[in-house]
C-alpha cells in the first residue's frame, strides 16, 4: 500500500495560532485523525498539532489544513512533500 503524502501549497504564520498553518494537497488517499508525517527530503519528523476545519476554499479545492509546531518551521515551506508514517 502506498503511503499518503502531503504537498504544501501555501503557508500562513498567524501569531495568534498555536502553530504554523500548512495548506496542501494529499496524494494516495486522505488522512484519518492527526497524521504522523516525515519530510520526504530530510527524513525529519513533522510535529502535526492538528487538522484544521475545512474552509470554503479547501472544500472547493479538496485541500487539507494542518497546524504544525513552530519548531518545524524550516520544513514548513511551499513545495515540501511530507509522507505519512506508521509509527
């Protein structure tokens, strides 16, 4: 089975939010719950704090919104690819 992947399309840093907002497209399926992800290029784990509620835009485009720990800021950039892990 092919792992679900997340390609970052847009990033928002809203100071009042608990983490960075990564809007992206999923490949090979959808996430169920809060995913465990690794950055495809570096292998580093991504600390996902939560999956945000859909917006009119994401409902229209099928994108997913993830809230990511700010300590992973160097890995939260447009074009980065993250892959779901089992552990």
